[in-house]
């Protein structure tokens, strides 16, 4: 009787240990999966300026296509973030090539706000189907855990959090354009960096918080 009752407990412990070792719904996020998906946007933000946004858009588009190839081979399949990146930067590149520069003066000023808003839209839209972070998390999580409540909760929370972060960076971009010249660098660079770095720091704590409560919850 003792061995028959302890076996399920051992199996649960082994599953939890494997869960922790292989990411548990967050390993792929903390090891660089989502960061790689953000790479085209980072390139665009760093390179983009009133005189270089066309080059930044083309560079980001090339980066998005390069990133999409290995990402699509993972367990999570084709990533919605990659597809959104390709679509967005392809559109911006086409505008830069075929539309008169004077007609795109608004894009020079609003590039950061528009790109951040596009990222927020991708994040929020993915919540209606598969949260975009879940696709990356699947690459480092055993398939038998994909439908677990903790896995689902972690990735819905993370995706929602990123949507909020990029909404705030979009608002920061608007303030940078509309605000005073003296505060432009803060709202263009400093605040967005604080928000994004802070999000990466907090997501690890959030993953551990959900895991610990799922582990301690009674069966």
C-alpha cells in the first residue's frame, strides 16, 4: 500500500523537476527567445532617425526574416511576433521606397510611437488566440505541460504585461514628440529602456511566483 501511494507522488516530483529544468513555461523567455523576436524592433529603434528611418526599416525587415527561419522550426511553430514584424517592416519599407519623402514627414517624427503601438497591438491580439510568449515557451517546455493551468496563466500574464509595456513606450514616444526639447531624450530613450529592462526583470519573478503557487496548491 505504501509503495502504491508513494509512486504518484514521486511521479509528480519528477515532473516538477523536469518542468523546472526545461523552463516550465518561462525558460525560453528568460534564455533569449522573446529577446530574439524583439531584435528587429530594437534595430529599428536604435538606427531610426529623421534621416535614416528608411534604412532602419529595411534592416529590421531583413533581421525579422532571418529570425523567423529558426524560430519557425521550434516546438512553438511559426511565431506571431515574427510574422507581425515582417508585415510591419515590409509596409514601412514599401512606403519609404514608393512614397514621396515629403508625404512621409509624419513618419519621421512618429516612428517610435507607431512601432511601439504596433508591438502592443500584436501582443494584445495574440491573447485572442495563442499568447505570443507561449509560442516561445513551448520551445523549452515538455508538450505534456502545454495545457497545464500554470503554463497558460504564466504566458497570458506575460503577454498582457508586454502589451502594457509597449503601450507605455508608445505613449512615451508621443510625449517625446509633443513635449519640450529638453525632455525628448528621456522619453525617447531612457524611459523606454527602463520599461523594457524592467519587464525582463519582472517576468522572471512572475514566472517563479506562479510556479511556486502551482507547486504548493493542493492536488
